[in-house]
C-alpha cells in the first residue's frame, strides 16, 4: 500500500469513490461541482491536499485535507474534511494510515492541530478516531451557507 498526493489524472477514480461516500453519508452530490472543487484544490496547495491510498496501483482510499487558521488552535490547523476507504479495502488499516499521513502533512505545513468531524450516527468511525487520540470537543459544529 502506498500513499501519495493526487494529480489531475487521478480525479475520475476519486470522483467515483467520492460519489459512493456522499451517498453513504447522505450528502448532496453534484459531479461537476465536485470535479471543479477538486481541480481547484490540486491547483492551490496552500489551501489543502488530496491524499490517495493505493493498493497495487488501484485507488483504495482517499482523504481531503484543508488548511485553516484559528486563534483558539494557536494558528494554522488542518481539517480532515473527508476520509473514505472503499468497501473492498476496509478493515486493512488504510484509514489509520491515511490519518497518520494527514498528521504528518499537518506537521510539515506547521499546523498546530488536526480537526475532523464525524457523524453522530457513525460510532464505528468515531471509535477509530478516539482510539487514535482524537478527542470530542464540548461544542457543536454549526454552519451558515452563503
């Protein structure tokens, strides 16, 4: 298994996996919008990264990392925005390896923390994050769409 940064030629495979993830998480899917956003991410490395885990040259998992700034978190932090392991590769530790790669990338980018969100109805993922050292925050994530 190998982990690397994505390139534009990887996007068709990533978009197919991403569509599965969005369906699983009940998120709205718009293929053209997601493709444009991924191209923008690849062209703006200071905004974040798209990491891929591959097994024998085949996409096995992906992670989307965004870079943010917060006074509370002492400056720059990384947001693990999406992490998805394709079903046929689950249970092999790829998610944990992608999390470790994300943490290493965050250190290299002088981030002070890695944050993530997990659905209340996904106890399996929450338990994985807790076992990896992530801690629940005493606040709820809220959003206002512009």
